[in-house]
C-alpha cells in the first residue's frame, strides 16, 4: 500500500506522462507560477535560501520552455524565445536583488502567457 505522499507522486507522474503537449505546457507554466509565489512569500519573510531555491526552480522551468521551442514553427517560436529570454533575465535579477516588485511583474507576464495558451489549447 502507498503512503499518501507516495501515492500523490505516482498520480502526478502519471498526469505528466499521459498529458498532451498543450497540457504539458500549462503544467510548466503552473509550476513556474507556483515557484514564483513561493519565492515571493520567502522574500517577504526574509528567508533568502528558500527564496533563492524557488526562484531557481522557476528559472529552470523557463529554460525548459526555451529549450523545447520548435523553431520550425516559424516566427512565433523566435518571438517566444526572446520573451522567455527576457523573463529569465528578469528572474535572475529579481533573485539577485530579492526584488518583490519584479517578481510580481514576472508573475503577471507568465500568468498572461499561461491564460493565452490555455485559451488556444
């Protein structure tokens, strides 16, 4: 019998393994948004290690989004790459300076992108 945390891990793994490409994209956005929220909360509590850890997780998701773009799809992929690159650099700067306002700005940009993709998917 699975323990509840192990059962959740199996469920989450199955969700990712069986998701469509569109759903995987939304899962990545949701993850980045979650880690930004956690980082902001940690910044507000002056918990620098936890803020850094969560910002790096969000940064890694943006890197994954950049690496999985299909440039054969045309100009949209190049535009998204530029946008992701900007977001990534802003995340790094927000992390270095523990800039809550910048985290809020990044969060709103990612939320808008996520909502746009959700309407397309």
